[in-house]
C-alpha cells in the first residue's frame, strides 16, 4: 500500500507527467469543443437548459451515449430505459477499462483507478495507452483537466446558440474530432506493421459491418464492441506482444 511519502512523491515527482497530460489534452479539448457544439443542439431539442446540457456532458463524456440519452429524453422515455440504453451504447468503455487495468501499477490505490476510469473516452484512452510502461494516473488527470471541460462547455454553447448557425457549419465542426483521433493511432502504426495491419482490418470490417445483413441493424456502440473483441482477440492470438521488463520500468 502507498504511504504518506509515496503520496508526496506522486504530487511532486509526477508533476512533469501531469503537465504533459495537460498539453496532450489541449488538442483533444479543442476537438471536443467543436464536436460537442452539435451535441448541445440535440440537448436543446430535447428540452434541456444550457446548464442541464453542461451537467450532462460533464458527467457523461460520450457522444453516442449522450445522443441516445437526449433522444430518449425527447421521447419522454422512463428513467430506467434511458439508463439502460446509455449503459449499452457506452459498453465499449468496459473494454478500455479492462485494457487500462492491465497497465496500472498494482501498488496504485483504488481511488486512482476509479478516477482514471470515470473519464475514459476513445481519444483519452488512446493517448494514455500509447505511453510506455505503467500508466501514471496524473497523466490522465492532466489530460482530463484540459479536455473534459471543453466537452461540457461546448455542449452548453450548442444549447445556447447552436440553432443560430447553419447546419453545414455545425456538421463541419465534427471533422476536427476525426482528424484528432487519426493522429492518435498514426504514429504507433508507422512504427509497428502489426498495428498498421490491424488498423486497415478495423477500417475494412467497420465498413462491412455497416452494410452486412443482420449486423448493420445493430447499434454503432454494439458493433464497436463486437469488432473490438474479435479483432483484439485475433491479434493477441496470432501476434502476441512480448514485454520487456526493462521497458515496463
């Protein structure tokens, strides 16, 4: 277990990592600010106030989950149905949490694990899992600090003024998030042919899943879960990663 001296070391020795996390979270936050603007429009159409929209995004940083929730709110669905749908759509984050749990130092206190898991998103997971060795919780905290508020503020701004802008401009904002997400996996894909091949396979299977009978009728979140499990399982079987003890130190 961590002692008081260990905690002091985390506050001082991990300060550069925290600052690096803040820097890495800035471009993600800018992308979130643009993308969540359109999410605010959906919140306003569902009858939410700007403050309620801000609070929803502050507590649930997931575009697909929030869109599904706002749609059900607009349809006056019961609370239980909204909660269940949000759980299903966001179930892919369970997989990301499991992946991150394998990279956390066993000595890390439980509350750090809880805080790290609370704001797992595709992009924040990508920059964290790409770092070598054990995951430092303070890196994630720094990234959260500069990115998550942008998501919440963007949603509130969309609820306030989103309907005043042309639809084409609002849709164009979403391009920033895709470009940012591509920037997450391009560097490791250039260094590792296996990762590059898996990226190509993922794109191909995702495209096919959108048109294959039966599979195309599933929700985007559920299709993501199926593809993630299938592709990652195949990769771990055919291309197992050999860890170097010195690399993890």
